[in-house]
C-alpha cells in the first residue's frame, strides 16, 4: 500500500525544553470545523507523553514551508486538556494558535475523517483492514528537517469492552504491527476494504476486494510487552528501552478516535475554541 505524502505533514515531534532537544513522542494536528469553510487547529498527543514533557516548558518541532524546521515552544501558561470524566483515556490536547501558522508545512486531520462508531458501521471497518502509523523514529528523526517514519500492519482486534494495559482498564483497539517508544501519541490510520460484486464465468457470485478510503482510526498508546524473566545478574542485563522494544509482542495499542473526540469536546476546551473563533471573526 502506497501511503500518501500528505499524512507525513500532520505530525510533529515533542521534547522537553532541553538543550539539545530530546524527542520522546509524537503529536499531530486536528482541525475542528466552526463554519463551512473555517475551523480551529489543535495539537494532540498521548497523555503519558504530555505528562513526561510537563506543562511548564516543552517544544514541538514541525517542518516549515521554507525547508527549515519550526519550533512551537510553550514557555508556560498553556496546559494540556484531558478527558473530562475518564482518567484512563491516554489523550492530551492543546489549541494550536500561532501568528506564523502560514509558515508551517502542515496537513491537518479533520474530525470528519475520524472513524466514529457510525463510520465504522458505514464502511464496515474491522479486523484485517490495513493500518498505518506515522510518527517519531527515535534512532533517526532527521537533521535539518524532521523525517517521520511509517509503520504498517492490520487491525487485529476491536473489542467491545475495555482491556487491561497492565495497570488499568482502557478502551482500545489492537493492531498487528510493531511499535516503538517514539510512536506514542502518533496518529493511526486505516483503509476500509472496498468490495465490488462480480459474476464469475460459471454464473456464481463473487467479489473483487480493494483498498477503500483512509480513515483516522486513533492514537498510539504504546505496544504490548512480553514479560521479561532472566537469571542473569542485574548488572549484566540489557536494560530500559532497547530491551523492552526487543520483546514487545508486535501488537500496537490504539486509543479509538471517538475517545479523542470526547477530549476535543471537553466543555472547557469548547469554550476556549468558541471564544478564539469569535475573536478571529471580529478582526
């Protein structure tokens, strides 16, 4: 499956405000329609990534239209918004307002693209449909420009009930395809299957299957680990990120798009969005 280059422009890499920058996750741009031809942009990432970089000072790097990186720096005073009622939802959102927005080479994900429950039924999205994830590859993120990586796989499970991530019960989909640490907060897309009815030469019914439209499936929470047991002395064991990533099950955990919508429509965030849109409309 060829992935359109447009999706590479919806992400940025997030780091604490350090020198040098230490990217630890991915954020992406979502647009919320306010009128027919206008909307408000937001940056979305995983809540655990937002908590890791903190509210005081962090940097999100995205590419600019002039071929140079653009740094979105929060010097304090801007906080992440989380789910209004469910602390288990691993989603964080902030409004994306910049006086130089035209200098960013970005592509937003409109909420009309979200795979809500109704869209899932309408397009028959389910197990086996192709998935691709766009985000940070911590071993190489680019030198003069950010370079997202794309990981591909398939929907493996869409449970109707919460699943355990080891510490709490969460709403999640599972996708076949290895994840890595920097992909936390990345957008996950899927392509529904397009079925065209045919009649075979003997008169029996058949169908031709192909790739349908792209949908925004959700946000990467992380990956499922294999428990590690070892008789090696602690000081001789491979530790931390490299060891954990080498034994993950190849299953990515994805927070459903509908849970992100619930955060975007946090009543406090809605008020901020409406106020910002009214101010813009009157200038």
